[in-house]
C-alpha cells in the first residue's frame, strides 16, 4: 500500500518550541483550525500533546491533504478532524467555527494575497477574544534579523517573486485592519518568531 506521508525536516526542529508557546496561547477547549498544514506532522504532534483540543487541518494542495490524512491515521489521535481543502485567499472557508487559528510557515512561501485572505478569513471566523497564532521568519522595521534570513529571502524570491520574508509591521497592519489587536511577539530558535493576535472584542461581530 502506498504511504502518502510527506516529511518536512524543519518540523523535528521547531515542533517542541512551537508547542511550548501554543500551550500558553490556545484555549482550554474547542476547535483549532490550522491553515496550510503542509505535511501534517505539526498537527499530529500538537494533537497528541493537547488532547483537550480538537484540530482541524487544512491545505490548498491535494498531495498535502493525502499526507495529512496519512499522518493522522498513523497517529491514531482521536482529536484530529479529516483535512479540508482550504485556500486562505479564496473565501468562503469550508469551516463553520473555530476557537483558535494557527498558521506555521505559510506567509513567506505564498503570495501576499494569501496573508490578506488569512486575516480576513480569521476575522470572519473567530469569536471575540480568540487567538490567531503565526510562526516563521519576519523582517522587523524593514530589516532582516540575521544574514541567514536575508539569504533565505533571496532564495524564496528567486523561486517565486510573489514569495518572500514579510515585514512584521506589514502583517500586523493587516491584522489591525481586520479587527485584531497588536501582536504579542516571541523570539524563537533559528531566527524565527512566534506572534499571536487576539480578535478585538470592541471590533468583533
């Protein structure tokens, strides 16, 4: 039988630091929508260690969806829903409700329209006070935080000019326009950042 599981080497390096942050950020119960789940390795790890939450993985790529389903089946975690086809830039999203959204390593390997769609879709789906969590490399004040991030940015733009390491301020501005508060930013290993936004109670609804 064909094994549809895909592997991302970075997952083994970053899943524990991310999980440490998610323990503090995610709610005590409810559904967590993961945008751009990729291979599915992250969602399986989080579901295994956060059994009080239900995880809804998603991705716009069919190969990724097969991989997510395969990893979920192999994990035997009962708190992972079947993956759904979801393009952040293409509303409406095929998810009825969520109490949190996580998005790991998508923003720099997708067109800017995907980030715009992410913020709009998250604002439409999340209730007041709910978190939106992002992880990845970011520029700050227009400057890269390390030479390795500059090199990574150059390689991304060479592969696809629509891609690239985004500026934290630009992402935060989109989030504010969509109705989120200012981000909480946490330094992570390998010059990455965790940041989470909370749906603004005053502007939700």
